[in-house]
C-alpha cells in the first residue's frame, strides 16, 4: 500500500463512479477503519458506512455511487475541525486501497442522510462522502464543476504561508522541517476550493489561521472549519510519515492578523 504522501499527491475528488458495489474485502477494510480512526483534538467523531440504495442516499452531482460515509460529531469547539480531520483520514485510507471519494457539504439530499444516521439536536453532520471505484471517464458535469472552481489549481505557497508575521511571505527554502507538511496541506481539498489555510511559521511553531469567506456557515456547520480539519490531517499525517514529532496546542501568538483571518491552533515540534 502506498504511503500517505503519495495518496495526497494522487487524490482528486471523484463524482463519477463505476456503478458497482465495493467488493466485500475492501468494504470490510473501510468498516473496520472507521471503527478506530481517531483525531488529535479529543472530539469523538462517529462515522458510518451506508448502502446508498438501501437508505435512498443520493446527490444531484454524483453518478454511479453505491455507498456513502457520513458521521456525527457533538456540538462544541473543534467539532467541524475534528470531523474534517477524521473523515479526510478515512478518505486518504480509501485512496490508498484504490477507492475514490468526494466531500459533499451542500449538494446532497440532507434529510435522507439525517434519517439514516439518526440525527440529534446536539450533534452535527457537516458533510457526507460517496465512496467507490471511479468510472473510467468523468461525466461532462463533473468536468464543468472542476473548471468552475478551478479544482486543479491551488494558491502559490507564498500566498498561504508566512514567515514570523503576515507581512512576510514564506518561501519553500525557508520552511525547514515544515516544508513537506505545508506542501501537503496546500494540496488538501476545500469547499469551493477556497483554501482557507493560512500559516505563520516561527521557530519550531506553525501557527494556523482561518481566512473566512462569506456563505460557508449555514446552520449545519462551518464548511471552512471542516476545511481546516482536512488541512490539519494532511499536515499531521505528513509530519508523522516524515518522522517529525510534534503536537497541536492552543497558544497566544501575539501575531497581528489580516481582515477576516482568525487564529485556530498551533503545531509545535518536539525538540
Ligand atoms: C468541506 C467541503 C465541502 C464540499 N462540498 C462540495 C459539494 O457540496 N459539492 C461538490 O460537488 N463538491 C464539494 N466539495 C469538493 C470541492 O469542490 C473540491 O474538493 C475542490 O474543488 C478541490 O478539488 P479536488 O478535491 O479534486 O482537489 C467540497 C469540499 C470540501 C472540502
């Protein structure tokens, strides 16, 4: 099985599936994986695997899917972030065993998923995710969707990452031990490909900020907090694969933030 970094590099959203159920062996691998998948934020995320036909689960932008992943997370600080981390970790595992996925936050029939999972007032189900084998050819609609949000591109490294303060862009040459984790964070998927991750590097710290856009928080969770969790997953799993030891901690950074940008958490490398 490929490592995490190559899974991140080869992943793309899949919206056109081959119409076949996942073979039992891989379905069981996914079912086992979601029983034990964890996150570093100590927020429990309960993921479930659903047969799409049995539970009448569908999305107007997805073709040929036979299964979905969906989950619940208790309301509270870091709820969406933990959800993003945990479901992306599962999506990368799926990628490593040859299965495609796509994050869906808006374009799916929410009532049917809420019924299937047993939605509760004190829990969120921010997103769901079809899972299966990608069709050989992408649908025309999928190709158009990718074009409209420029899914094949990401902002330059220097636009997302900064050196000591938001005044100074960080070049790849200055990123040191954080180079690979930041490169992999940059490749993460995000809602409408808005890429809200902003990072200020200072010594052994990476301070993470969220650059917010309007219209991403519609009552079932802030999609851009989910994006942050997805980015943290790419960063953290890459750090682990590179043998870097570190942890997420909340800090008072004293760094002045640009407009619409707020502090979320830091990562500190252990000496
Ligand atoms: C939190 C989140 C919500 C998303 N919601 C939708 C959605 O409702 N419908 C959809 O077609 N794609 C959705 N996407 C997929 C993004 O459009 C896609 O990840 C982005 O354009 C980058 O493309 P890539 O994943 O192929 O790299 C979502 C992605 C994320 C991370």
